[in-house]
């Protein structure tokens, strides 16, 4: 079974993008925490929701047009 699996080229690049994406989310967490502490949670939800919709739409467009997973990861970062 394992012999039939093809190796993914440049696995380290994909892993690095996942690590960078995860670390960037922690750097933005302080801003949402400050807005939440100031009882402006609706502002945080609107920004997060709008940003997520925009990113997902762009990712779908990139995957459909280019079929490039690396570009998909770049948009998420």
C-alpha cells in the first residue's frame, strides 16, 4: 500500500507555510483580545467574518484557475 503512494515534492515548503500561518494568528490575537475586553466583540466578529469570506473566495478562485496548492497556502497566510 505504501509503495503506491507518490512522494510530495517540496514538503518542507508546505510545512513552513503552515507554521508561519499558525504563528501569525498568535500575533493578531492581542488585537482581538483588546477589542473584546473593551466590549466591542461585534467589531471583532465583523472583521473576522468579512476577512474569512474574502480569503475563502480568493482561495477558491486560485485553486480553480491555477490548480496550485502553494498559492492557496500563500493566500491563507
